[in-house]
C-alpha cells in the first residue's frame, strides 16, 4: 500500500472509531450533526451544472472553480509562475519522490483543537481541492477566487502554504445550483511562514436544504498576519471550526464573522485562538442578525499559553434578534496562563439603540426604515475590514436582501 | 406656530415639567435659560417626540395640529428640528445618506418629487460651506469619531439641509470654540425667516450677542419663571437664578 493510500485509510479508520460528534460533546451541544449522517458520501459529478455568470461578477481575480467537489479547469483562470494545483491531480502523480509530501496533505492531526469526525472523513474522502504553494517573497497580484458550486454532497480539501514575506488574498465562495439536500464538507489549511500576509474570505451562500461543515486551520509563524472574514448567509445548517495557532512571536490574526439568518437556518462558528508565543495580537469581531426561527451559535475561545507574554487579545460578539423566535447561544471564553497580557472579551445580545433610532426618526426617517437601517449598519460594520470592494458590495447586497427591508430603505441605500 | 399649554411631564415617576406654558410665533427667536436639570432638554425632547417621557397633562399644538399625536418622523416632516445637546454616533450610517433619506421622506410626504442626486449634492455642498463644515465629514458615519464641537457643527449643517420651520437648538453653543461659535451663529442667522422660528437653549449670554433673541425665558422648577428681552440674560449673568425666583 502506498503511503498516500495508507494515510487516507488511517483517516477512514479514525472516522470509524470516533464517528460524528453528538450532543454529548460539549462543542456540539447546539448543533445536531446526526442528521447529516446520510449525506456524508460525496458524489463528485459535474452533471447538468451550467456555471455561467455564477458567483461574484465583475471581480478582478484569478479563479478556481469546483463543481461538486471537482476542479473544473476549463472554468478556471490561474496565474503563471505560481503553484496553484488541483489536489486530485497531485494525487494521481503521487508515486514519485513527492509521495510523502502529498500524503501529508491528508494527515489528520488528532491533537488539533476542535478536531472531529467530519475532519477525519474529509481526509479520507476528499475528492479534490486547491493546493497553493506561494514561494518566499511571492505576491499574488490579484485575489484568488475559489468558487464552489454544488447540488450534491461534496468533500473538498484546500491547503494554502504561504512563504516568508509572501502575500495572498483568497476568497472562498460556496453556492448551490438548486435546493437539493446535500452536504458540503470542506477543510482549508493555511500555513503562514514568517511575515507572510493572508486575507482569507469565506462566503457561505448555499441552498436552503444544503448543509455545510467546515474546518479552517491556520498556523502562523513569526510576525505573520492572517485576516479572516466568514460570512454565513445560506444553508439550513452550517458549522465552521476556525482554529488559529499563533505559533511565532509577533504574529497577529484578525477574525471577522457575520451571520445573517432567517427561516429555520442554523449557523454555528466555533473559533479557537491559541496564543503560544510572545507579542502576538488577536482580534475577533463576530456579529449575527437573526430573524424568523433561526439559531446562531458562537463560541470563541482564546487560550493564552504560558510564556506568551505581552499577548494582546480582544474579542467581541454582538447579536441582534429580529424575532421572538430567533435564538443565539454565545460563549466567549478566555483562558490565561501568564500574567503579562492584555485581554478583553465580551458578548451582547440586544435590541437596537433607542437613542440612535430616535435620532434617525427626528431627521425624518420612518421608524421602520430606521430600524432596518441600523440593523444593516450593525451587520455592515463587520465587513469594513474587507479590502476587496467588489466582494464587499456583493456581500452587502446579499446580506441586505436577506434582511427585512422596506422600499424606503432600498431607495436610501440604492444610490 | 407652537403653543405649549400647562405641560406636565414626568420621567420614571419624577415630575420634571410642572405646568409649563410657552407660545412661539413665526419669525421669532426665543432663548431658554435655566439651571442644570431644570427640564430644558426634557422640553425639547418632548417637542421632538422622544419617548420615555410621561406627559401627564397639558397640550402642545404646532401649526394648529396636536403635536403629541404625531410620531417623531411626522414632526420632522412638518418642519420640527432638534439639534441635540448630545448628538449620538451612528457607526455605519453615512451622514449624507441620512440627510438625503430625510429630505426625500419629507418631500414624499409633501407630495413632491424626490430631489435628484445632483441637486441634492449641490444643496449639501452649499450648506456645508455655510457652516464651514469640512466636506470630508459628508462621507463619514453620522457623528462617529467627531469631536464635541464637530458634532454641534454637524447638527447645524443638518438643520441647514433639512430647512425646518421650527428649530430647537439644545445647547448647540456648548463645546464650540470662539471661531466655531461665530460661524455656527452666522449659519443660524442665515436660516432665520419670517415663517420660521428658533428656540435656543443655552447657559451663556455670549450666544445671544451673535443670535439676537426676541424673548428670553428662564425655566426653573419645571415652569417658565420669567420672560423678558435680551437684557434679562444680562441680568441673569449678574445675579444668578436665585434672583429670578425671588423677583418673579
Ligand atoms: N431618562 C431619564 N431618566 C431619569 N431621569 C431623567 C431622564 N431624563 C431626564 N431626567 C431628569 O430630569 C431632569 C431634567 O433633565 P433635563 O435634561 O431636561 O435638564 P436640563 O435643563 O436640560 O439640564 P442641563 O442644563 O444640565 O442640560 C434631571 O434631573 C434629569 O436627571
Ligand atoms: Mg439639557
């Protein structure tokens, strides 16, 4: 058996041993994984998907398209001179001297925080993925836009390896072509060498009946900087585990999350930041706007390890419930194992600010439009940090469309 | 234009206004002075329609209509404007969008066409110039990160764009530097007119040198204790509020 086959078999064995998370698992208290059991098996097929004009239009970017978990080369547009490869292609040529390296892309780190059965399954069953290897000092001159289109269960596995001083902007976008019942299981591994910079956006906008389980695992070397924007708009159930390891001195991460949910949608982000080295900075801003009977879950855990002196960590989570039946479960957690740190964290669940509402109304904005406007502004603030304006306005429009809005407000923001 | 009759207002069961009467006619400028906590902001908030105030008796009529029956936005459409003592910051809401929405909502209510974007921007730029507001403030979020004085100047800028019939300026002069005070007062003076009225709440006689009032009222213990002309403010400065109570 080749080392690769062995690695994937190990992952499958691990999955069989640990299975899917259950409600007894503290980290899965609010998200019912059992109903995804029958959707695990990927169906990598591109049958009947016409992708013309899908996704973010007018974006000046390199492009990688995955249809039901398979790289669609014909739809893609990749830069010259940069290693951006298909995982499936790599796997085909895995007998050579790179065999060990390729096998490593499928290794499951059982000790990693928030590791679960979906992740093991992903390593065992991934049909494809993007493998980006950015050399030291290389700069990806345009963002890389990775569009995932699905109407079947799919398993993709991305690895982004960013060299010293290198820079990349990566946008993952997930959409569906119809409202089939299916599960997307995705993992993205991001490794930043010293002083590397990455801006990583994930926009989850899958169909009403779709489910989405993701793991984003980031390891940061010295003085590297990682910025994340996670936007949850679609799917009936979605769960993301975002795990950041601040491993090298002076590294910084900035994690932004936005959920705009309605109907019976359920979205859950568990984030975990490990401050392992001195002088690292972490920022986290999560906001949710929940309507209907939707359910948001945010669990943000920061661990400041012994020796991680001069840690500067700030986490804030704000939630607005637009309906009596919407629900948020939020839990910011902080564990500190040394004294020399500056940490703040907090969560709010609230209605809109009365003073702001009155101010807007006193300027002639109707009560309804004022509420909608403040709700939109609340959500939009999370997107301020997004550097790509085309992507930002795409997300703003999509989020706005999901929020209740009157004609008044539409006119107001339309211009 | 505005007729406040025997107004009694409580907050959280505490009586603040206790039978206040005030008549304001078109073309007039009124100044209201009075000690801290007397109820000056309460009065202006009640006129603008802020909730949280319990109006236990009395009435307010504005241009013949029962103001207390109107929502804050309806009052704005009818020409009532409040320049807040403490303007609130609204992150994520663009200053210019807010005004455009306000102006158009009012026009819609009056059965007028919406202003086109170009005409609106012309007005905005012209009014910004009037109060010497740096154009960079136009594209910023409402009051976010503005200094105290900048917030006050922004209030008067908004007033200039919305062009109200009745403007209530709640301590707009507090926090303005000497030059800003002169500029803002100049802006307010340009907005005076025979079909408009201005009510200024202030602690300082100095403002009244710039914007000359027709009447000066002293509000204390929940009622207007004394009304006079500009010279009353000078007397007040000299003798303090106890003198008013003793010389009703
Ligand atoms: N929301 C509130 N809750 C409790 N008390 C209030 C509230 N609003 C006003 N008050 C009280 O009502 C009284 C009048 O307040 P108001 O703000 O009207 O005074 P003011 O005359 O404007 O004072 P200043 O000159 O200091 O601005 C004060 O004692 C104040 O504490
Ligand atoms: Mg006051």
